[in-house]
C-alpha cells in the first residue's frame, strides 16, 4: 500500500515537469486535417467528433488511463467456548473490509477544423491530468514512440 502511494506521488511529481509547449500547439495551425488523420500518436487515441452549427469540426483525441487503488484488511476472531463444553468446537470468524477508489485522469486534445484546415489545437486536462506536448505531437512526426 505504501509502495503504491510512493509510486503514485513519484509519477505525479514527474508529470509536473512536463507541460504544454506553445510551439507544439501552434505548429498545427493552418495544417491540412489529413496530417492529423495519419499522425502515429493521435491514431492510438480514442477520437470523438462534433460539428458546430457554423460547420467547425471539433475532434477530441482522448488520452486517458483508468486508475484504481484498493486497500483493506481483516481480522480473525476466535470462537468462544463455554466452560464445561470442551467437546463442542467453537466457531472462528473472519471479517474483512476493502475500500477502492478510481479515477480517469484525461488529456483532451481538442482540434478545431474548418474547410479541412486545422484552425487551432487546445489540450485540456481533466480529472487531475496535466497535458503535455513535445516534438512527437507535432505535424509530420512519423517515428516510433512509447507514449
């Protein structure tokens, strides 16, 4: 339990070093949507698409991970034997408790597209997630990546 808490704190502190770099976000402005369609990082994410009344397409490439943590314990209680009844086995009981919490920290990578051209890219963190960008998020990237 302590190890899990330490690992969680370490991972959260390391993500604090990462951030959204404006030059990575700005690199998408004016690019054809076809580049987004074949980008190796965004291809791995779940995508949700909406269209506004003015015809602007909004794509949300969702980068998330379900996080669950459980902990608990239990107790063994020996049974009570009334005096003089040694032949009767006294029942032993076990009680336990478990408590779990879950969350889904998410980075919503929002692309606003009009006429097949990306107008802007806006990463928005939710559920405690901090979005970050680097050169792998830029248009034209085609190398291997562990994300």
